[in-house]
C-alpha cells in the first residue's frame, strides 16, 4: 500500500486513527447531552436537540476542539466528565504495534491532532504512547485546526517537514483534503474509526483496514 523507501516522516492523527473514536463519539453524542439534561432539568432528547445545532455551528473550527470553549459555553466540567469514562479510551487494533514498527525502522513519527492539550494529556495518561513519537503537536499550539492551510504552513516551519516524503493518516476526509491541497505526498484514511459503528465512506482515499497492512518489513 505504501512504498516506504519514499517516506521519511509519518504524520498521525490521534482520535479515530490511532485511538478508537468510540470514546469521543460517546462522550459528545451521549454523555455530554446526558449531563446537560440533568443540569437543566430537561429530557435527553431535548438536550440533544438544543446542543446539536450549537455543535454543528462550529464543527471543524478550532473552538470545536477547545475544551475551555465548551466549559464556558455549557458550564460543565468537561475534563472531570472525561475522567469518569476514561476506561473507554483504547487503541485501535494493532495501532501501538504499528507505532513501534515505524519507530524501529527509523521513520520520523509526529502526532498531529486537533485535540486540546488537556485531552491529549488524558489520552497519554490512559495509554502511554509519547515514547513512540518524535513530537506531539496539538493544532492549538499553532492557533489553527488541521482543516486550515495555516496549520500546515506552521507545521512545515516547526519541524522542517519534507512534504514530498511524508505520509499522513487521518479519519477525517475534510482534513485529508486540506493535507492534499497543501501537497502532502501520501494520504490514507481509516475505514473503521469507531469500533461500535460501521465502515466509513472514505471517498477517493485509500483506507487502512488493519494497521498490519502497513508494517514496514
């Protein structure tokens, strides 16, 4: 699937790519509405109807990924709530073995996530994985989400990225489109980012079914 002789840098998303997206989907689609409903004395259905347009309005913007924004907007202790379901945070199948494999073969391994630094810290607390990476980057470090071309310019300046010899894997098609526009050479999507849901439509992008397919031999 990948000609590894042409790849020097591997850029990896976190949620839905390395980690099961079930944690985040459950948290935002079920757990937050449940706590919001309890706080305001409304039904779960009413809470979802109220929150859904608020979520959709800023989806893909940096605020969407910012925990401080949602604490202010919803008046909920988001980090404490995440801690309550931390047991749901898990690797996607063979993700950690893949990380070890590419590290062993001398690739530069960079995490690039839209997750807020507090969310990233929580994931690292649950699943120690920092040692696999040369650098862990949150889009909040640059002030732009991965959907924005400014993110990629900041990334290239930060790490000296050679985009012609880079592979980027992400479960978000819009973000892959952004990376394609910027000129990242190799792009892969994820077929099953959420273990509790079916296969995702990855459009024109080749998709990873099993990380073992990508192991460098």
